[in-house]
C-alpha cells in the first residue's frame, strides 16, 4: 500500500503558523505590560494617598491640607512615572457626634499604554484618611 508523501504537503506550515500567531503573541505580551503599568499606578496612588494623609495628620492646624498635598505629590514624583496627569486633593473633616477629625487625601491619575496598545488610559483613584494626631507638634 502506498502512503502519500506528507513531507511535501506539510512544507511551510510551521512558518505560516508563526506568521499568523506572532501578532497575537506580541499583543498578549503588550497586554501583560499594560496590566503591570496599571497595577503599579494603582499602588503608587495608594501609597501617595496614605503618605499624604499621615503627613497632614501630623501637621499643625492651618498647614494640614498643604502638608498632605505636598507629601502626596512628592511621593508620586519620587516613585517614577507610572502615573500620568496626577492631581492631589486634601481636606479636613470632622465626624458628626465625635470630637475626632480626619485628614483625607484623594489622588487621581491615569495609567496609559503610552502607544503600546490601542487602548485608552485607565483612570486610577485612591483615597486615604488618617485621624489627626492629638500629640502632634502645634
């Protein structure tokens, strides 16, 4: 019984498969990079909000919001460029029925793909609050 010659019919199939799968593999790798950038931006925003809230709670009365915004902005700047177009807001809130006050810091930034993928930037928001330290330096 004669077997068909498969070596001639399969010639070039590996190259064809590589040509078809290469763009899919490259897009998959770029997606992993983009997800990593979003995760890092989220971590940077959380850290900046927490440090800003703590710095604001340790500052003297009228300088609380300024100290909180400055600490959060410095933290974002020191951690690199994972966050683009960052904005920081701080406020002092009093809880009704309680004598305690809190410093709350809101950080908003975007994590873009920087041209790697045809997706838009993802907006990251982080909020942290810290009770005002009653033993702080006045």
